[in-house]
């Protein structure tokens, strides 16, 4: 009899474990994006788990915009990736955390100090540049691109490059800025020929979308620019060279 009495408790415990491991869907992301004819597909990525979720197109074109949705998303921060016929637009989260809502924007002096730190670092990369620098108060986020074209020990039958894009985290303590963390966004090794044909830009407005019990539905409107900005990523020349 004691075994029969214990059995429901075991079932309940297993059920609780499943809820903890596989949390129920917390909400949705709705994207209104245009021009509708430019967009091929949309996905949401949760960087911490490296999980990608496709957004389904749920309505026909209206006023030049298409609508996409992802449902039953678990709680977390999501970046949207918009795939167009001209290239890829990737959301990145550059919103500083742990900063008071009324914290002032970064002063020009702070931005200049952070730029000096980022660009002054030595590494194996041939080129390093800052794509975006955002922050408030004593926190800053920097989207950094590094390109390596010099020879490495990696074997390849054709010339290639190493392309990395990362978010670098900076904090100001005791009057000085210091990098304390980073997050990888892209690490690829394309051939030189393929890299020259790549169009892949980054967009903070599509990043850091918080799905939670407090915000179960996130609405975003975005319009693809007529011309991609080479300062925001890699943009292929019109002739592909």
C-alpha cells in the first residue's frame, strides 16, 4: 500500500521537473516590416541558448508592409533577423542592463575614451572597427567588427578571411572605463570571393526584444532602407567585387 501512495508523488515531482526544464510559452513577437516585396523571411534568435525561431507570415501585404509572428516563445531576450533579397539585417542588443532609467546618455568624452580602448587593443585581426557604440550612465555596449586576411595555420585551398562581430561590454568604475564581458554575434571563415559578395548589416532597433510575463506581446515596426549602410556591417559592391 505504501508504494501505491508514493506513486502520485513521483508523478507530480516528474511533472514539476518537466515544467522547470521546459517552461511554458510566455509570449509572442509581431513584426510589421516593409517594403513587403523586399522581405524573404524573418527569424528570432535567443542568443544565450543559440536557439532560432522562424516567424510565420500571417497576413498579406497592407500599405506596403508584411506582417510576421512568432508565438509560444519562452521568456528571454530576442534579436530579429530580416532576410531580404539584397542581404541580411541582423538585430543586436546594445541596451545596457543594470542602469537606472533616468541615467544620462554617455558624454562625448566617455565615447572618445571607449573608442580609444577598443581601437587601441592589439590582436591578430588586420582590421577592427566600431559599428555601433551605445550606453547610459556607467554602462556601454560596443558592436565591434574584426577582419583577418593575413595567413594563418588554418589550411585552405582558396584564400579566405576570418570575420568576427561581437558586442563588447564596458563599465566605468573609479573614473575609468574597462571591458568586462563580450558576446559573439558572428564568427565565420568565408572565402575572399564569397565575402566580397556578402551584404550583412546590423540593426540595434531589432535587438534586445524582451518577452516576459510583463510584456507577453512585443510589437515591432521596421522599414528596410533603400541603401544599406556600409558603416553598419558588410555591404557588397553593386558588381559583387
